[in-house]
C-alpha cells in the first residue's frame, strides 16, 4: 500500500463531526420557534385564567351547597352540585396542560426545573381531582341518608363531614405543592428573563406566602390558607393576562432556540 492510499484510508476512518446549523439556516428555525412560542404563551395564559374560573366558580357553588344545614337531604337531587363538581374537575386538566405546554419553553434554559415544574402541575391536578372525587361522594352519602331515615343520621353525617374535609385537605396539599414547586419556576423566569423580573420576583414572594399559608392550614391554623392565596393568586391572574397580551420575552426565547438548534453565528 503506497503513501497516498494509506492517507486516504486514514482520512476515511476519522469520524465526521456532527454538522451544525449555519447562521442563515438557524435563523429560520429561531423565527419558527418565536412564532410557535407566542401562540403557546397565549394558550398558557388562557389556561391559567381558565383554571381560576373553573375551580373558583365550581368550588364556590359546590361547597356553598355542601355548607347548608340540610345538605344531606338535598345533594343527591342537586344537578347544580354535580355540575359544579365536574366544573372543578376540568381545572385539573387545565393545570396539567399548563405543565405540558411550559415544558418545551423552560427546557432550553434548565431541563431539571422544566421537568420539576411539569411534575408540580401534574401533582396539583391529580390531588385536586382526588379532592373533588371526595366531594362528589356526597351524592352517594346523601342518597343513603335519605333512604335510611333518621335512625342512622349520625352515621351519614360523619361520612359527609369526612367527604367535605377530604376535599379541603386535598386542596391545601395540592396548593402547598404548587407553591413550593413554583418557587423554582419563578427563579428560572427571573434568571432567563422570559418575563420581566419584577413579575418573577412577585411570583417568588407570592408562592412562598401561599405555600406557607397552606401548610399552616393543614396544621390547624384556620384561615391562613385563604389569606395566603391573595399575593400568589393576584400574581397568577396578572401572569395569565401578561402572557396573553405580551407573551414571553423574544430575546430569551431566541437564546434558548439558538442553543437548541445549534446555530453558528457569523
């Protein structure tokens, strides 16, 4: 084998470097990502606000009916109670949807936090759904109460109280989990500048207070959970409106998309 042949073989054996996108090619990918992310931001904003509407209205109606002195004699025949509980269940689908849609947006900036926030939203949705199912069990308890009569009234009253407390406890556990998990989410918003930093700081403070209030509520400090929802709740409402109106910061999205696409700048 002569020298020329050996050189050719050696070159052929060297693995080729994985191709990277040139600037002009990558710029098109980044533009597509910006357009897609803008649509996603609007949908996430609508899901955030929709979650407040579905769970807030549904919970107000369902728990209001369950708070009546004679609720055990009327819940089983109340279509409004069942419909409002189903309305609450819809919220679980919405919050999980938020986690799914935010995953590709957060992942280029920090994969672990992106997955953590996704898990937080899934946890929230599942635990809230468990609480609503507990509340829906009042329909069965109410039916048994009306059929049994006054003889077993205390038994069914105890079951009813357990169902209501189950929903209450599930809500606070879900909200404590959301508050704690969202602290990392807001930290990433602050670091990546996906939204204005004042908004990320607002979220950090709001979720910290929210998580603390819900934990205290679980420990028996009545009313702390409700009061603690105010700063975090206002943040989520404003955050949802911001995403619909403004979306995420294009510069932050461009950096993340360029890194993902492997763009080589001139």
